[in-house]
C-alpha cells in the first residue's frame, strides 16, 4: 500500500500536541486536514489525548478516526486548539464562520487556559490588508426578533442576506440563523465587535480579534510559514 501523502500544514499544526492534553478540534477544510493528521500521529506515537470539537461534523470525524472526543459541556479547559480562518489581517485579527461554527469556535477558544495555545491554519489567499476585504462577516442570530435585530445591524452599518443552503435557510448546530454582512472599513473591527456584543438577539459573530497566538500560512507550493502575535 502506498504511503499517505504528507501534509506539511496539518502535520506542523499538530506537532506540538503531547499526551495528556485536551485538544480543541476546529471546523472547516483546514481543520479537517489537521484532525486527520492528529489521528495519524496519535496512532503512530500512542498519544493519550482527549478532544473537544467546535461542531457536530468535527466531533463525528474525530470519533470516526479513533480520537476520544468529549462533549464540551463536560470540559472546563483546553490545552491546545487548532482551527481555520477565512481572513487574517497583519495584526492577526480574523474573520471566521464560513462553516457556520463561529459561536462554538469562540467558546472553545475562550476555554484555552493561560498557558495553552491557539493555532490557526490558512492558505495565503486569506491574508488581507483589512478585515472584510474579501469575505462577509457571519453573524449568528436568533430567529426570534429577526426583524428588529436586522434593523439594529443596519443602524451600525452591517447589512447582508440570511445565509441559505440547499434551497432553504442555513441553520447552525445551535439552531440559529446566520446573516452574512458586508464588513465596511468605516470603523475599527474592535468597535464593530463591541457594538455586536451589545445587540440582544445576536448570539455571536465571526470577529476573532485576539484569539490567535499563531497563524500558519500555506503557499501554493505547500510550503508553510508562521506568523505569531507580537507580545
């Protein structure tokens, strides 16, 4: 049987994971690559690890590959999280949520303890000069009060369609809707984050402004470089 092709980005992402760790599994294509790489490494190195997942899909994938995946409600802290991102600016601020899992991704990221590590994986096309340059900002909202929430979003300069999938409304793992709003450069991302956090009915949003300790960037040749947060 031919050996599996190497995946430098995924393998570098999981290289620092050790036995005894609780590992957060991200969501999306990049994170899926790392979940596969982690399962291979856990088997090859007999790692004793526990995982939590940021989505139902990642939970199911991890279990199918032989990883021990617990429900997040039973886990108080996380040692290491890997995930993808949709945009990353020069300050390592990110937009996430194309996969619809931003609320759970943010909860797991917040559970990483002070000595833990959060690593995000992207290809170099996702590097931007400002957030919102290429991608809309996903905003998870309750259906209850949708019209009033939409009005309040428009008042702060955030408007966009309700996400749809397979001919119907897209629904998150939490049972909510997603508005994909154009993110203008009229305010700092931190200002938009504070305004969004103050709107009742907004569950969470895709602005991840301080979460990244490290971003691993893959170029078109498969080479990987690291960007780390200053300070």
